C-alpha cells in the first residue's frame, strides 16, 4: 500500500501539463518586465500627466529624499550623516533665490552631488517643490 501511494505521488508530480518551469527573475516580482525598466526604477508618468512635475517628483524621491527626506527637512536616511539642509526652514527660504537653488542642484554644494543634466522644466519643478515646503508639485490639469 505504501508503494502504491508513493507511485501515485510520483506520477502526480510528473504531469506534463503543468507548464514549463523557468528560472525566477526580479521582474517576475515587481511587474516592470514589460516596461523596459530595471528593478527599483519608477514607472513613467501616464500619458495624460504633465511630465515635468512627474519627473521632478521622481527625481526628488530617487535623489533628493535620500538626504533631505520626503518633505525636505533634512531627515532622510543619510541626512544626519551628510548634514543635509532643512529646505523648509523659513529663514533659509527667505534668503535664497530660485536661481541659487537651481545653481546648487546643477553644480552641487558641500557634500551634495551635482545634477548638471536635468532639464529646465524638471529644475523648475524641484524649485516649486522646495518653495512649497516639501509638498509634491501637483500635475497641471
């Protein structure tokens, strides 16, 4: 009886109609395989969205928030280690111009890396986000 049970189990496990088994990849998990994206990359904005604010938000989350935090307070995971500035402080916002913010983003400052290749609309979106005290810039209607 025991041998019969083992044979039935073995036969059930070898059914050819179970489909082809392939090696698991990260794309199987995160759903980006059809978008030509790597794991950890943001999905592109929907076609109806204004891409500049969406790209600025993506840049913020991927590059700025690491040090400045989600809302720009300098409380990102690496913020204390690098001495990230609180970009929501009224005294700082009152004395810095938009052009100075753009220059800092493009050229870097202190331990902040440079981002020289960002297009002007994205830079404008980042400045708006900073001026809005860390609130994401809403897409245009």
